[in-house]
C-alpha cells in the first residue's frame, strides 16, 4: 500500500508559506514601473496595488474552497483533474515541472549569486556555484523533514517580513526631505490614458502578488485542512496587501513620487536616501533572505505536484514514493531540484520563464473555474468553506486572469506563441504516458 504524506503543517506554517513564497524581489523593484504607468500619480498607483491584491485574494478564497473540499497533495493539479480531466491537469503539471516551478527556483538561485557579490567577489563560476549550493541546501532541508523545512520557512519569512516592515517604517519616519513634487497625489481627472496605464500596471502588480497558489500543493500535509487551509490562504494573501501598501508608502516618503517613478531599483534608492552608502549591503541582505525564503517555499510545495502526477500514473512512478525514514516526497524534491540546477547552469531558464510564466495564468483562471464546475457536477460534496460572493467573485478573478493572458497575446504574440507551444508539447507526452500505463 502506498504511504501517505503525514499531516504536519498548521495554520501558521501554511500562512507563512503563502507570504514567504510570494515575496521575492518584486516589491523591491516593481513599484517604480507601476507609478510610471499610472501617470506618476501616487493615488492611482496605490489603487492598482489594492485592486491587484483584492483580485489575488478572490483567487485565493476560491482555492480555499477547493482545498477544504479536497485537501490532497498536489492542490491546483488535483482541482484541474477533478473538474476538467487528467489531460488539462497533466498539461499544467508538465509546464509546471518543465519551466514554471523549476525555472522560478533557478531564477531565484542565480539572483542570489549576484546579490552575494555585494559581500564577496564572485566570478561567473562562483555565481553559478552559489546558485547550486542554495538549491542543494534547500533540497536537503526539505528531503530530511517537512516539519523542519516548515520551521525554516517560518523563521526566514518572519525575518524577511520584519525587515520589510522595519524598512517601510524607517522610510516613512525619516523620509520627506525631497523637494516639492510636480505631480499631486490624485490627477485632476481620470483620463483614458491614466486608466489604460493603470491597467498595464496591474500586470506588474499581479506578478508581484503571484505565488499564493503554491500553498495549495501542500494541502495534503495540512493539519485539520478543512479549517486551517482556507484560513491560511486567505490570511496570507490579505496580509500581503498591507505589507505591499506600507512598502509603497515608505518609498514615496523617502523619494517622493518623481523619485519613485524614475527608479527601477526603488528599495535600494529609497534606503540610500536615508542610510547613505550602507544601503547597498542592507538591501542585498534583505533580498538574500527574501530569495532564500521564496526558494524554500517553492521547494516545500511544488514537488507535491510531481508526487500527485506520479500517483496518477502520469509521471515516473518513483516520484510518487514517500521516503520510508523521512516521510517526505524525497524523489520528487530531488528531481525538481536537479532540473532547476540544469536550467540555472545552462542559463536558458530566463528566456524560457519569460515565455511560459504567463501561461500559468491560464491555469490559475481555470483553477477558479473549477469552483463553478464542481459546484455543478458535485453539488452534494462537503464544502467546509464556501467562496464568499459566489459566483461573481470567481468570475471576476477568471476575467482578470483572462485579461492578463490576452494582453500578453496581443502585445507580445511571439512570446505567447512560444509559451503556448511549450504547453502543447505536453500533448504527445501525455498520450505516450497513458499508453505505457494501460
């Protein structure tokens, strides 16, 4: 009989997985671009951050219903399988393993190498070695114990969030020395140009919030999942809205609207305006902790998708094994980490991830659509948590996901074609796998 994964993750663990996986480098870099696209007016830019957070929260609550209804390892993969069948679920899992999850881990690891250079001189080889050490170290923690990896996630996320909040408070307290800004807080009128810019800024904001869905993969290890899982994904995503708004307020206090709008490294420049030459190392240290936490969050969650696929006979059988001593999906963790190392070493991950990551939003929208489908096909199923505002809340998130995907297809058709092509490459793989197992 196949061993099941132990349920060892509590409400705090799940909440900090949400927060730690989402906060990477986006909030340290993205706000300047969002403010530029909002015409340089802080008010509309902050509205974009609020609306993007609310849309993400609606998606999180939809997944909260699904996770409480079926708290199995694999999360979104399982929801897609139950609502749309194994082919749709496989195409998601295929793309997730090939590029989205492993490419994200490779991106974080390589970025860590560049930030370590703030403290130690590294050549190209040293940067790659740093990336490999980070990936291997995080994998080792996760192979040994889910409980231990959750403890590491809790501490690293607490430190990261604490540093981000402290930075924001210090910037607000000691900022304000910048000259009078040309732009007021609100525009005299909401013109079509500003509204269009806010729509474009929403894309960057949704990327900054992206990652809350990763905790669904760990639902199979949640304690009392019918109660803790929907609460954790809701609390975690809602907390991110407050954290991101406070950070934006800090940047505006330190640099003013004009300073933020002209910056692509807004955190470093804001801290530099307050702390002077020490800013580089302070921000590098904060981002390194953020990268470590996000990498660990990926590793504690993503391999559960490969684990669920293997249990369904749609991936290598050994990836569905539970380690007899450690009780973790060790083979899935190692397989994902090895492929992330290959991508990091080859340097191909950046282009692949750029092409494919938008495709994830097709599946995220389909994930919310699972609520609509399963309410109809399984009306009598136990639902300990129900999506508030159903069906309009689910439909709003689906429309937002569709708009983001459509924008990419219209504005970057070449990138969209390559991304969709990578997904469709999974079709022959799926049918070959089915032939092997029948």
